C-alpha cells in the first residue's frame, strides 16, 4: 500500500514561462512559418487534391536531396545493407551470381565490419571508430595535396551540426563572448548562439563581389565588439556558401586566417559543400590547406591559430541527410581543450555507427579498377552535372525576370537572389504584418506549391530583400511555374 496521502491539489502543468527562455527565442527559418504552411497544404492535397491549383509541394526550402528523388549511390547502399544484416555474407556466391551485389561491395562490408568490431548495433568509442578515422585522415591528406592529417584530430559526429554543437557549447560562455557569423548565414548558427546566450557579431558578405568576404569590414566588426566589452572567440566561415552558393578564393581565406591569428579567434570552417563546386573559375580550398601554407611562410605569426573543420554525408553528391554522418577535424588546439571536446562526445556515448560507416564510404569510394568503379563514377557525375545544369537554368530564369538580381552559382546547392519590389508590395506586406520577401514567398507557395525561405531568415543588409532556393527539385516544370507566377505578381503590383 502507498504511504503518501493523495489529499492535495495537483500541481500545474508546465507552461512556456517555465521553460528555458533561450529556447523560445531561438528561430530556424528553414523549418519556420512558410515550411509549416507547406506541410498544411500537403495535408490538404492528400485529403482533397482539387482544393489547390497544383498537385504537390515543391520543397525548395531545404537541402534534402533524397527527399527530392536524388538516387542513393549504389555502392554505398549495398555496403550498408550488408552492415545491417551481416549474415548475407554467408551467401556471398549467390548474391554475386544473382547480380544483386558486386563482389567489391561485399568485400568492403567485411572490411568495415572488422573495423567496427562486428556489428553496427554496438557502441563505438566516443571519438568514433578508429579505422574509419584513419580513412578520413587519408582522404583529408589526399584532398589537401599531401598536408598530413591524423586520426587523433578527427571526431566522427552525427552530421556536421553535432560538431558545431560541440564547439559552440564549449566556447560560448555568455553574452560577454562573441561569435562572428556571416550575413547572410545558415540559421543554425544564430539559433545556437541564442540557446547559449552568446553575442552574435555579424559580418556582411559582399553581394556585388559574388558574396565574398571583406577582411576590413570583418575587422571593423571585431573592433566594434571589443569596444563594447565583447570578446570575439570564434569566426564562422561557410565555404562553399550557404545560402549564397559562393566559393572563396585562397587570398580571401588568408585574410580570415590572419584575423584569427591577430585576435585569437577559433576558425569554424563549415565545409560541408566542398564537393558541390560548379564554376570552372573556382576551386575548393580547405582552410586547413591555406593555414598550413601560411604557417610554413610565417611560422611565428600563425603558430597558434586554432581551426575546426566540419564535413557531412548530407551534401555533395552523397546526399545521405538521414544517415547523420559527419566529422570534425581539430587543428592547433591544446590537449586539455581537445579533451573537453571528447568529454562532450562522451555525453552522447558515440555517433550513430551506420552514419560513421557512411562517412567511410563518402571519403573512400570505389577506386579505378574496382568492379563498382564505373557505375559509381557515372552516378556521381550525373548527380553533379544535373545539379549544375538545373542551377544554371534557374539562374538564367531569374536573370530574365523583372525585379530580380542573382549572383551566378559557384557552389553548394542554393541561389540567393535579390528582389526589388514595387511600392505596392511593400504596402501590402506591411498590412499583412510581414516583411516584403516573406510576403512574396507566401504568395509563391499559395499559388504554385513552391516552398522557399525568405532572406529575413538568413539575415541580410538592411533595406534589401532576398530569398533562398535550392535547385534540387527534379525536372524544370517548377521553374517555369515560378517564372509565370513572378511575371503575374509583378504585373499585379505594378498596376
């Protein structure tokens, strides 16, 4: 029999004022009001297809390739399917003979099982499977043309975002600490800084120069923050850019490293789009490669620079967002600080082990001469070429339309066009209690089913309006629908 008296008035349920107020203040526009409205419309279509003037939602608001019919790479999925059910290896000959699996995929699965310890259902070490970290280190070394990487510097994470979380939760001590973030920026950074009650120090990308950075403008922001009693501790750089699609030149990156050396800031290099480079005039250079070159030329100046680089299986041609694979490489950190990162990783026990395996497959695809090489190469090239062609078509369409200016896509999977609205749009947006770009994006969604994100969700120069769209959605019909909508929209509000 229970010993406590139940003759009392029950306590109230939690209300919003009982919660962490920083959570309430955090915003993430990519899954904000317009995407939520898109989900409502999709539910409406499912119940009554004739109730709206389109048959589906085109989700151009988020970089989620396989949601938009990007086919998974055959080799990686063959390997992972065996990792999930290793008993298939007992029927190797039958699997190969049937054509269901290539022999090299089965061999790779066995190698990974040996690295992992026999089962993806078991925890790994908190830093990640050592053999997979070795594979990542080799990839980084090859990518950076011989600049050595060490498995000891690599943490395998649940997507790139977890690496960001580790770093910011360690370095963000309160409002007296500042983090420099590019504007426009990926909203996870501002949301995270709100959660950690840390000051965001914006630095504006230069739209006229293809969304590049201006070191002098960044230094002004740093000095302004210091004058207000805020210590800049981190500078976030997204390269290739999200939402802008820009790719930084090495000399621009050198200036950022110089600022980091001068002011003692950690460089957080978000490099998840490093395989998404479409411009023949630009090439991806990692911040690590640029840093190492500067350290050779001026060792005394750059010896203390600390760099954290993140990469992910979600982007590139891999597009495995739901698998949650990623890695964090730490360069130049003291052992005592690295141990704190490991402590944070230990709180989550380990990253999802199948995600770790996906990282291995991303950084070490079939090599020339392997049975799966030709198909894998073709699949990767087709994905890359399709994205490039669709991005160029969308760019050309924007360039042909009244009231839109757009920088040519250099990388990533996004365009961030600037919108110049007629005065009536500004008036109607104000009546609707919306920003002008938000008003446009709502109208686009309701008329066509195309879901994009207003520039206000990423930050933008005051007095300007933008939106971010991916070019992942299959086909070109939706681009034509957007063109027709835009022409009608401007015709309506110009009169």
